[in-house]
C-alpha cells in the first residue's frame, strides 16, 4: 500500500469517527469528535510529508 493511500484511509476514518462523536453528543461525544478531528488533521499532514528514500549500502 502506498503512503498516500494510508493517509487517505486515516483521514477517512477520522471523518467517520468525528461524525459518530457529533451524533453521540455530551462529554463522550466531544472526546470522540476530537479524536476524529485529530485523525483527519494527522492524515492530511501526512499527505504533505516528504517521502524518505534510502539508497542501498555500497558493499564494495
């Protein structure tokens, strides 16, 4: 799985979790909503992170 695909999955799950928190309401709902919003933010930030490419070690 590519890194960008993982970011979309994390953000998508965050949307679902945030919606569940919205409908639950109260203190529990606020916690669940914040947890979902954090996943959305982290998924979006991960999309803009530069990929680290390693070069094979020179064995000579």
